[in-house]
C-alpha cells in the first residue's frame, strides 16, 4: 500500500493518474470519507475527464463498502455538487482535477451544507485514517441512487441574481470543453435569455476530457485567445471563461482585454456592500489593495486568508462575510452556502453591467488603481529558506504571514512571497502605484532570490 499519500493536498486530492492516484486509492478514500463523517448518504459528481467515470465508480464502491448510499449526480459542475449539498444537507465529493491537464484527476470534498473539508477540517484526518487502514463498514453494503439536479440548480442561481431590468447584452462564454457549459446552459436557459435580452455565444461547451481546443485553464493567457478574438470580432459586451470544473470565472471586457480577479472583486464587493452596508468581504492574501480600497470606501470590513476553497469557506463562515474572492478567479457568496460558483459570479457580472449604460472597461476604471506584476514562479531548493532570507533582507519593513510573507513599503508598494504547495517553487506577486516601481521591486526581489542560490548569508542586491 502506498504510504506517502502525496495526492492529498492542502484543500483537495489531486495527482497524476494512475502513477500518483489510481482506482484503489480512490476506493479507500471513499470508504475513509464515509467513516470519518459517519454519514448514511454521500453526493457524488464527476467532471468530463477520461479517467473520471472509473474513478467515480471506485469512490462509489468505497462508500457502499461502508454501508452508505451514493447519490450519483453524474456529469456536473462542482457548484452543482455544492448546491445539492446545501439544499439536501448532505456531504459531497466531486471527481475532478479542476484546471489541471487531462492526465490528472482528483477529488474535491464538502461536508453537509457545502461546508469545507480541507487540511484542518478533514483532509489531515483522512490521511491518518488511510495510513492506519479504514475500519470495516456495516454488514449490509450500501446502494446507489441517481439524481439530476440540473433544473433545481438553475432555478436556485436565477433566484439569487434577478435579471429583471437593464439593457440587453451579448456575452461570449468559453467553457474550455469542461463542465462550465452544463452550468451555463442550466442557468441561462431560453426563457431567461429571452426575457433579459441576453445573447450567449457559446465556445467549447461540449464536455471533452481530451481538451480538443485548448486547456480548461483560463489562468494562462494563451487559453483566452479564442475568447478574446470572438468578443472583438462580434462586438460582444464581454467574454466569460470557466475552468474545467466551473468553480472559477474569468472575464474579458469589450476590447478583449482580460480583467483581473482583483478588479472584479473590488467591483462586485463594492456592489454587495451597497445591499449589505457594513458587511465583511473576504479575500485571499494576494488580492490587490484595490479591493481593500473599494471595501473601505463603502464602509465595509476586509479580512484576508489563505488561498484555497476550503480555507476561504472557513474564512467566510468565521466572519459571516457577504462575499469573497481569490486572485485565481474564485468568488464566494454567503447566500450560496459560502461556496464558490463560476456561473453565479458570471450572473452577478451580467446583472451589474446591465444596470450600466457604459462599456465594461469604463465601468471598471475606478477599481484599477495599482499595477500588479502577475504571479511569478521561481524554482528553488528550499522555499522556506528563501522566504526567510528575503524577510531578513527587509527586516525593518512591516509584514504579515497570513499566507506566506506579505511585506509592505511606505509608498504603498508591497509583495507576497510564499512556498508552493505542490512544486519546488516560490510564488512572487508584486504590486505598486506605478509600472516602473512594480518592475523595480520585482527585479530587486528576483535578484535576492538568485543570489541565495550562489552564496549563503545576506544578499547584496540593494537598490
């Protein structure tokens, strides 16, 4: 039996199939999940990956070995699993590797009411259970039932974001051959599009685990090429892209220019505070200061936490946040059991833009106040040592350790440096008021990191 369990990550299970994660692993994980939660039923969904049907069968077998019933949701988006978990008060699992390449797969979990099941809320205990061996289940094996939640999910999302008034819109949507097309079709049905005057131009809506057009990873700019071109060619008002399991939403404006997640967080957070004065907005530690500015200007409070859906859901719950977001395109909603949903975020964007008579790029101008470097990944031998030495170099600057090192300067420049969870790299994000200052600070930190590979002790990269 494999003992390293390297497929257990901080907020889900993920690995290369079958080298790092195989059907026997997944069967044991299913059994352990039921044992830990002591539940009689488990919701189970899967994405479009080639390996997903057999891994779903393996997970189902593990659940049934413990005497529990599997409620098979079939091919769904992960927010459909969250919906079912919230509506039925049941724990759930989704066979998916999100935006990773097709040869990867994994499992996302939630407790009843879409509550998190992450490193400190279940995954660490899951690892220990697998290490010890899952105890035998009940004498009678469990059963399988099937449930289609598509219609109810669509009804739920439409109720949360009414589109009853506003100007007509044309939107291009790219699902990347993931399951985002299923979610978008369920929500933006014929009646809604007709009544709201919304025209949807679909790209890559057919789920296909071979990813015949481009990877379902909108974080990489090249994967937005088709969407950007289509928006410009057709004169659409905006474009929306989803990742493989559709819990993330990425937007391009009417010029085909990508909108950063922090800009959307600032805009949507500001609008949410109009309806919920004085409320809390939750973001991950790397989010732009533009979000802080927008929240504070509306009289709200901002809380920061670690990246990852399980950590963000805990942060949302702890502070009763009305809205949350991550720089990687996840958006969380209190009324959706604090869970993230790509199509729910997209619907909020459409509703907000319908209320404006200006193009999206102009609407968002007030929320673009800083110049980000974009996330850089630097290969290192010891990420912890690199972060520690960078902190020593800037020993006189204020900092926090919400998620790695965040360090601040008097001119409102700041940077985040953290160790990656799954690779021997550190992640660097820099932001300042001007492009030149961002470049200067970025190069300064890269120089520090480079010198740490060639000599011990403090670096001489002072500027």
